[in-house]
């Protein structure tokens, strides 16, 4: 254990010893080996965290809980640093229990109490999250009979005055890294959701590489909302808020604090170690010498995707130019309109089966689109055909019993919005319907796989229908329910077929063969998700459009390549852009030569690029237009550890020549060298 971690343990053990002795309101200041922590204690009444490591907190509460009285419909917010008549601290081995009782601001609530457990490090354990970290969990919640638990936030942090040299990470989509000098507007991210938090952890580090990791280690991917806000050179706010359960209990929750050395990549490795040993979605038993044993080799080796209409005759032309197998994500293969009359996808358009066979014979793998969440409330043109009779009992429900519904801009024939019910994955109705559609496509239509939209993109919906057999409200049941739905399909499906979905919420990794990463379109994004899950699932695709400039599309392609993604997810219209096609073909060729690293290997920290690496800026179109700025030369690194092999991958997407010195990441054996990157160059090499 290094000095920083030993010091952190000492600080917290000293803190609790001081708590036991404190007789008056006081600040307890602890400093050891350059680390400091300051805790404000009011004996028998409140506790608050003021500083930890080199970061300061604004009189931070250890929790924030919202409760509601059903009689008055009044909501009250409870925090640890004020408003309690009693606070008891008890020690049990290496853990401490803090029990807060009798909130003074709520009348007739003397029976209300909450208990918080803090687990100190145990040096006898093997994993960092047991021997080098502090773990915070809810222990108990007692509410008066008329009260319900609306939400609970454990360790809502407000960090004061991060220096300009401080960096932060939050887990939107692929992952975003920034600096405190730039700051960041408030971001609210539902988890698990690819259009939100794909993983539940934050990180901070300074220019010396001293870092703080804050993670939620919930085995079943408990539904929560992460929030993050960084004022430029000011206060940084973050936390994870868990919806309450209808049985008035805390949702499963463990918040972990630990120090580290490095940057976002090193923090990602911490989360990866926990995930591999404790999460319910790690595909450990499915991993072998050739990567995922349950993913067909054709999918693992695929390097390029098209998206669009499978009847387009330019698909074959595109495949011939690429010279390698191509994946086709086929939309609108059904007779019903898009985002309308779901889930009644059959019958297919005339000629679908024959065209599928023709494409497969030409090394083009066919994966049609279906939606994995929604049932149209008017599911036969303008009529309610089967929604009320079959779907309504299985739709996720609000507290008042009304169905959860969503609309996405599609219209009925009278111009009104198509309104789609969000199905509950715990119900037999939805499990049977999804299996029916997928198996008809893979077994009867002989497609190579099925894309089930939105499963890893959209967050769980709170469901209060007690007949579904799950805890009502929040909790950790939604993601396991979908994994069971998918596992049932996989057990009955052709083993040479695949299942994929939209975006990259991590709780479904072991039941999906691929994630469509089209939403990786954000400034300052880093490949944190690939760093954790590379080799466990195939990431594929970005959102390309002919409305974007050639530079913008080259930027997307370059980043996708070094992030380890399967390239493309574009229309055949891209054939018109001949300069881009030349760059695309070179990228595909290099990825194909290196392909085993992306399904057998794992990402390692990239080399350092030293020298003048000019920045390029272009407008990317994705949910609007956004300026994106990146260095001209990008790089990534992967390894097959068992064979001692490493891959280093570089590309210069710009129109200018760039000369850089390449230095190894800390701990890497790569020899430093200098290279002049030609415009549009893709440069890859392997070491042993």
C-alpha cells in the first residue's frame, strides 16, 4: 500500500477516534504527509465533511434525503450537517455506524431515523476497493407510517476552489475529461443510460497526478441520477441520487472514495477491477483466448458498417471498395412506418428475405432494426388493436397507475403524435414479444443479427405496478430484468447471430454482442468506456452525415479508429466523397490487419505525443450543430497481455504534415521515437 493510501486510512481512523471524544462543537483538523482532512462535529446532532486529501468541501453533508408525508403531500429534505436531535456513532470492527434520529424541522417525526455505515479499509483484503478505500452505504431507514422515501443522495460533494491545474472526469457516453479552469455547465445523467451516464464514477486529479476517485459500486447497476457541475476556478458539485423504493427502503447503494496516481485512465482501471470481480454483468465466463465465446467470429472481426436501406444497390459497390466484409444496419425493412405501430414488424417488405440472402452471399452481414422498449398505444394505424388487450398490463406504470409513454416526432395519419408505451422488462408479455420478433428474424428470415434499439441508451423508468413482480419504484431490478430477457433470447437464438443495441450503458454488456456508439459526439471525450470494456463487447459506429464537412467526418473516423471502434455506420452516399473514401479505406485496411487486438485484447494507456500538434476545429452535426476541436494526430494502444503483444495506432486526419516525438506512457516499454505523419496517414505497428 503506498503512502497516500496509508495516510488516508490513518486520517479516517483518527477522525472517528476524535468523534468519540469530541465534547463540543469543533473543527477537527488532521494533517499527515501533506494530506489533510477537516470535519465539523456537533456531538449528538450533526456531522459534515469539510476537506479530504487536497480538496476542500463547502461544509458538505454526508447525505441528502427527500421524504414526503402522504397526508399533507409535504416534501422535506434531510441532511447530515443540521437539523437532528440525536446522532449516535458506534464502532463495529473496521466499520462505523452513524444513526441520525428525530429531525427537528419535521413535526411528529420522532420515529424517523436513518443509519449510514462507513467501512474503513481492511489491509488483509486483495482488492483496492476493500483495502485502500472508504465505502459508504445505507444501513437502515425508519419512517413514520405516512412517509415515503422520494430520493437519497449519499456523499453529495461540493469541492471548493479547484486549481487551474486540476482535471475532472464524468461518465457521459464515452467519458468526458476537462479542466477546472474551463469549468463545465451542470450535467444531469441518468444511469444506466448511454445518453447519460454509461458508468457510475467520477475522478479528479492535479498536474502531479494526485487523484481522487468517487464511484458507485452497485452490483446490479442500481438506477440513479448522476450530476456534475464545475464553476470556472470555483466550486465543483457532484453526486449520485437514487430514487426511493415504494417499500420505503433505500435502494442498494455503495459509494466508494479512494486516492490514485495518474489521470482518468488510471481511475478507469480502478472501476474495471471492481467491475470484473463484483458486478453482475461482467462476461468473465464468456471470455476465452479468442475473446467473447458467445459472439460469432464474423462480428468480432468486422471493421466497417453501413446504415440504411438494404435494397440500395450501391451497398455492393461499397463492399467492393472496402475489400473486407461489411455490416449493414437495415432500417425500414418492415411495412409499418418507422416509430409507429410497434412491435408489429411483420410482415416484411416484399423481397426482404431474398435480398438478405443475396447480401450475405456477398460478405455483407444483415442486422435489421427493431425497438427493444416500446409498444404503440394505437398499434394498427389509428386504432388500438392489441395495446389495451395485451400490452397495457405489462407497460411500466406511474404512481397513479397511468402508463409511462414517450413520443419521438413520428406522426399518425391525422398528424397527431405517435404515443408509445414503455414496456416493463420484468413482464412475461414483453419478454415473449421480444423473443417472438427476434427469433422470427434470425430463424425464419435468416438475418445475421438483430439491433434492439434504446435498451442501453434510455434510462430505466420507475414502475409502480405491483403485479409485475419487482420492487415498485426505484431500485436495482430493471437492468437484471433486461439481462434475463436477453439471456432467454440468446439461449434460443442461432449462435451465429448477434444482438446489439443503441449506446453503451454498461449494465447490459454480458448479454449484448455490440453497442452502437453513434452518440460519441462530444467535446473533450476520452475512451474511458473502451478502456474498461474493450475486448468484452464490440463498439461500433459514429453519426456521419453528408451535411458535415469532410474535415468533420475525418475527425470522427480518426477518433473512432484510435478508440478501438468498428468504423462507419454511414450511408452509401459517402461514396461521393472520394478524398474521404481514400482515408476510410486506409483506416479500414489497418484496422482489419490489427483486428484481433480489439476482440482478444484490451486498451492500455496511450503514448505521449510531444511537439506541435495543431488543433483542428469543425462543426459536427448531432442533435444540432456543435464545434469540436481536436489535435491533428491521435493515438491509441492495445495489448494481448497473455502473448506479450502490444499495438500502437496513430492517425493524422488533417491536411498538414505533423512531426512529433512519441514517448511511452508511464510503465510502458515502448522505445521513444520521432515520426513525421503525412496528411491522412494511418500508422500502426506491433511490439512483443
